[in-house]
């Protein structure tokens, strides 16, 4: 092997020394950044929704947005059978009945409601698991599935159940936590028991596998319009969350069978 000249060896030694100092500087900055996380003037951690608002408040924000949206989106229900699936008391029992639906059913998940089963004053009420709805297939013309709940478990299975119970030619809406929202991925108090969908494309796939077709998608963000829903004591939480996506509304249709 040809021996390097003293000049070349000296140049290589100097360049390696400079490179070593550069690497040490980068490592040092990284260590300092780690130490400063969460400190004043340092790198701030991304706060999850769960750390800023309790589950009741998040539920209220999503449901208020849904009520506002559905006042424009709910179709004529005259003579039809309608199903609402969700945590706690039905949001739409009275509205569905007022739209002249023949039958209004609320399938409550989570067991937190005090509504009596079979209470006709708000439509029929049943306790149920979202992955095993106690209804025959092709039973409902319209379905409102409020699946943005801590009791969510397996999104594909829940959507398959919805696809099974809605009749051909029927339609409805699925409400879920936004896959890009600031929701915690770990910990016992995270809202989403199962991620289910990581992006919009997953909702299209999950619905297609359940025999449903997505016809519209609406996203809800923490924006200026939502500001009035925050109490004065929550203003800082509002500022921290402003601009973050909160929920997805997936409007679907079940195609009629050929022949």
C-alpha cells in the first residue's frame, strides 16, 4: 500500500478533529433540548386533549357540533325506522320522532344513561354493545352512529354492524374522533380505546368492507366558532387547542342490491 505523504496525513488529522468537535456539539445541543423540555423558554411538549379537558367537556363539544351539523343534514324520515347508536341518552330521539319516523330506536353503549329501556316518550331505548347490535339485518333506513366515545373498541367491527343493520338504499353518519387530533396514544385515560383509523383513507376502506359508500366527509376543528362553547376558566385550554382537528363526520349510503 502506498504511504501517504506527511502533508496529506496532517490534513486528514485536522479534518477528523473538526468532524469530532461538530458531532460533540450536536450531541450537546440535543442533551440541552431534552433538559429544557417543559421548561420556560424551552421546547414545549404537545398537550393532548385529555390533559386539557375532561371527557365530559370533549363529548359536549363534539355533540354540540353534531347537533348543529345534523340540523342541516338529517333527511325526511316519514314512515321510516331510524337507529341512533351512542354513549348515554339519545341526542336525536325527539327530533327523529318529530320528523314522523315510524320507529325511533336508541342503542345506548357504556351503560351511563338513566333512560328506561323501551321508553316510548323518546323512542325505544335498548342497552347494547356497538359490536353486537340486537337487531335483524336491513332493519333501519337511517343510522346515526356516535362512536366518538371512550367505550369505542373495534371500529371496523362497529362499522360492519352498522352496515348489517342499515337497509339497502339507506344511509346515515358515523362520528369518530379525528385521526389527526391531539388525542393521547397511551395511558389509561386516553379517549380512543382502539385507533381504528389512522387517516381518511381508512374510513373509506372500513366503510367499503362493510358494504357502505362514503358520500361526504365533514371535519370539526377547535376554531373561532367553537370559542363560545368554552367556559372562562377554559380559555387557556381553548388557546392551546385552537386549530386542532376534533372530530370526523362520515356520511354514508348503502347501495341497493342489484336485481
